[in-house]
């Protein structure tokens, strides 16, 4: 929603894992919030920064932003963390780009859950759970991209 917790972690995890798999790959990752204007220009939540750093991911350069219309044309995939954000994106997204929308956890189907829980109002351990889920989804996404020759 505000682009300071889940999505910056997802971006950092996916970017890092992609670079480890193929440092020469030309993949572009970004994150934005459906309600990013609440925190526009802010760094990620302090708990997100601590957990990401401890787990080997860099979110320190990230600054919150909102999804903009150009994102729908720019990116091949636009993945939401939960159904509420996906629903908002579906209402906003032009028809010709709606096939790009999905949930990040669609790439980790064996989990039996579809949403990455928002850790904002909870303990720091919730951010560890976000990293765990993002690692699983990122691996699935990268395997899917590799299978399509989009390396």
C-alpha cells in the first residue's frame, strides 16, 4: 500500500536473487505502492531495513512512490502483495495491460496462501516472514522468467 514494507523487500529480494543467478541479466525491478503518496519519498520502515540487511538484502536506496500510469506499459509483470492491492490495480490498469497483473505469491503455489501479510502493525518477526515469502515467490518468478527466455 504505502511502499515502505512488503514491496521494497520483494524488490530487493528479487533483484538480489536475479543477480546471483545471472549477473549479466538485464532485468528491471521496481516497487511502488497503491497508496504510496502517504509515504512518498520516505525510506522503508526501520524494521524492514533491519531485517533486510540482516538477511542480506539492500533496501536502503529505496524511496517510496506510488504506481503511475506509465508503469502499466513499462513493466512486463506487476505483482501485488495482496488481493486488496491487486483489486485496486485491476480497476486502475488499462485493459490492454491487465494480463500483466497478478499476485507475487502466485509464483509460490505450494504454500497454500495467496497473500503476503502486511507486517506494519506487528512485531519485527513479521518482516522476517515477509522476507521468507518473498524469497520463495522470487525464486518461482525467476524460474518462470528463465523458462520463457526472458533472461
